[in-house]
């Protein structure tokens, strides 16, 4: 793959700007969790430990069958809980990508980790397997918020997982946070951010809690046992994050993502720059040259289909790539570089009247050929974008 330092693979710095030529992304889905969190609607299942080996074999079979003309600029192993697999299993998956698709020199290789499934030796083995970035699901540093969300790790374990990852010296570390849950008080969010800042992580993703249909949390809200989330409170929480993280030197490069300079996620940037990505694993989506596809969702179905050589459940062509690319690119603080955007997705002339109207009212700004959403309109970015597409 590329030069290793103490077992880790150095990754290229990423400034978080919209990319005219995003690298190829590879997403790999691990659909297993030890316990389902109350708010989660991801494609993940409890109690399937007995499937881990056959799932990894099936995954590798589909990766080996993939044909691609360029190597990956980023690999992201997400879930579910990828760290329910052993570092050896994760290493086999990464090796399969390196052999069959190719992995660029300096590519970002991320594994999502849950605090209760990792320890110091685990992280060391992960670095040996070629991982250079870990994204740790912290969510909150308030015990009652973790309880409400149905998280099973303690605050102590969450902090310890971060310091153990950092001690290896091989990873960029992302802390995944959730704000605006019904149990969270203003001081809980403030202390969570301050606690994470104390550890000096490289990257922070902070998402407003949404109540997804068919989750235990949705039932609790519908039956009045838990109050619904309050969008105004969530706007306030985002402002607190903006203020505290900004003062600590973090740059917000996307609506919900902050980083130290040069530490933006290459893989995220591939998505937001409307780049191509391959999706492997149960329920994973991929996108190549305007063709979007998705795999069978259930792990057992996926394993059986991998034997037969076809795991795809469906596909579609993206009718309006320009609209989709605008929707993604304008989430970035940089916005889009107009000339490069038009080279890739066609002229914006038809949208010019809408752009002019949004510029005139201050929802969009244009400077140095970059078109972006005004910082004051970040929390209504979706409304602004909807008026463009
Ligand atoms: S650990 Fe993550 S993927 Fe698993 S149930 Fe909780 S939120 Fe969902």
C-alpha cells in the first residue's frame, strides 16, 4: 500500500474544501452490534456473533470480484460496530481492498469503533492492520444522556478509549457526538464538548438527534413517555459547539463536522463532493458514474448471495446529478467552486435566477468563484438548498 510508521499508514492532509476531482471512496458495512441503541435505525443486528466469520469471507469474496480502474483514496469501515470483528478480520478486509481495488499512497483508512469493544492492544493491532483513522462513538459525556440513548458504555470508558487510541500514535481520532436529545441539559452539552476538547482529538462530528421511525425512541416519544426533540434547542446547541470548538482552533468544514487544520475526513469529502464510491457489505450503497446501487440488507441473505456471486438488491441511474451534487456540496463550508462544478455537472444557468435571489437576501455568498451558504444560514441549509433544486 504505502509507507508505514510504527504500523500505521500515513495519510495525506485534507483541508475539507469541495474537491473538483475527489478520490474514489470505498465503504464497507459491518452489520453487527452487541446491543441496539434506542435511537438507531442503521442496518445492524444483535446476536449474530456466529455469523462473523462467514460474513467476513462473503465480504472478501465480493471485494475480490470488484473491478475498478482507479485505486481508492479512502476506505471507511462502518456499521454497526466494526470493532466487534477482530483486528485480524479487519486486516483481511483491508488487504482484499488493497489487492483487488487498490489503495492510494496516503489514503485515509478509517474504522468506526465503539468504546466497549476496544482496548489498548486492540488499537495497536488495528494500526498494524493498516488503519490510520478511528472514529469513536462517544455521543455524550453525561451518564443520564448515555442512558437515555441506550448506550452501554460509561463516560470513563469513552474517554479511556480515546486516550488508548491516541497513545498508539498512529491514528487520527474522530469523536462522534449527538446533541439535542430530550435528556440533555445545556450544561451536559457544554461539559461534553469541554471534555472532548481536553483530549485534543483531531476531528469532531456532532449531529443533532433525530427521532427515526420504527425505533424504540420513536415509540417512547409517540406514547408521550419521552418529550420530542426541540429544533430551537438544537440550533442553540449547534451554536455552542461552533463557539467552543472555533475558540479551540477547530474549523467547521461541514454543517456537522469540525477538524483541526488539515484533518478533515477525505472519505466524507468524497461524499460531499459527489465523488464515486464503492459499497461492500449488507445494505451498503455505492455510486459509480451516475449509477447508484445497493446490496441485500440482511446478513444471511448477503452471505448466501455472495456464494452465488451477486449481492446487489437494486440500482438506479441518478436523473439529476447536478441537483444532488449541489445538495451535497453546499453542506460544505467552502461551498462549491463554480467553474469546476459546471465542468463536472453542467451549466448552472437555469438555476441562476434562484441563485441571484438567494445571494440578494444573504442566504448565499459568492467570493473568489466559490458559491457557499452564508454561515448565519448553516442551520437552515436544507431549506436554502431546497430553493435551488
Ligand atoms: S452502536 Fe451505533 S450502529 Fe450499533 S445500535 Fe448503537 S448507534 Fe446503532
